[in-house]
C-alpha cells in the first residue's frame, strides 16, 4: 500500500520534512516513489504540489494525519494557509480573577435586565390603573 508521509531532514532540534509518496513497508528515509514538496514546521514554510497529492489520494494512497492536515490547509499555490491562534496563558490567580469578574458582570447584567422588566411592567400597569380611576370618578348617569 502506498502512503503519503513526511521524510525527516535537518539537524538535531531543527527538523525539516519532505512530503513523499512511498510504500508503507519502506523505512522513513527510504527511496520515495515521488516527492510532492517540503515543509518546515519551525518557519511554517511549505511548498506542495497539491494537484499531484490529490491525484495520489484518488489512486488510493493513504496520507498520514499530519499530511492530510497539510493538504487540507494548503493554498492553490502550494503554500501553507497558517493562522496562528493567539492564546494567553494566565496564572491560576489571574484565571480566578477573570472568572470572578465575568460572573460579576453577568450578575450585574441580569439585575439590570430584571429592573428594566419590572419598570416596564409597572409602566404597563399604571395606565390600566389610571383608566380604572377615571371610570370611578365619572359618575354614571
């Protein structure tokens, strides 16, 4: 069975990979059937022949999980469509403080909403009371 997988290149702690089509029983650095491109995970630089990769998949080659991700997130020109997720790491104290602030804000919004509803209900009842009072004041002839 043919696989589309990564072939490791580069030095110690500085990996670079080639994206290759290879027989599944061959070792990782073995001779590939075809080279489809290259990928550097540190710089997020990639060049991939996407059409050829999709053609191999149609022929029955199985991409590894990483290569499937790379093919999926590849632009038409072969570069990686990479969007860095901005995550902020907070200490436990800061997380607790942020959670408390969010809860306080939610509670304040709920109270404001309840007050607005009570005020609207009071205003709706006030005209009904006024009409009842006017009906009592006008004597029936």
